[in-house]
C-alpha cells in the first residue's frame, strides 16, 4: 500500500524530473509525460502511448526505457498530466522495478505537484 509523502519537492533533482516530464508531454502532445531518475542519477522520460494495439502510461514507458538501458533501480518518479490521482498501474510498475518506498509525484500540467506517495 502506498504511503503519502509531502506534496512539495525539496530536491532540485526532482524539479528537473518535472521539467523533463512537461517537455516530453508537450513535444509529443500526449495525455501524460513522465520522467524518472535511476540509482545512478540517469533520467528517462516517456509519454503516453495510445495506439489501437498498444496502450501504455507515460510511467510505464519511462520504466521500460530504464530497464532496456540496463538501469537497476529508481530514486524518484514524476507523472505529469490532467489526472487527479496516481494510477495504480503506474504505482505497480514503479514497485515492480524500483521496490517499495520510491517517491512518486503526480504533477498538474503547469508542473504543480498535486499528490505524492511512496510505492
């Protein structure tokens, strides 16, 4: 079960995740953008995939990119879009790859953090 964390980003590196998620969403014109930071400090961004035969959330795409690049864990995740709550599918993929306790932040399109939990 995810636990709540403060809805305020204190780490400057987390602010970078918000910026990258916003630019990815804007560039692709997707419903969501997401960005994560792995244990080595590398970032991976993704956007929603909504094709007739393939549907992935932005967080799922970002995690898949990290896994495909050889990453071994997660430090933080930002999901940015119009949703009012974090999607359980996003929390599940973060938990599957990063384990429990990874901060996952939900941001509005303007970058404001509206919810934060730990996976």
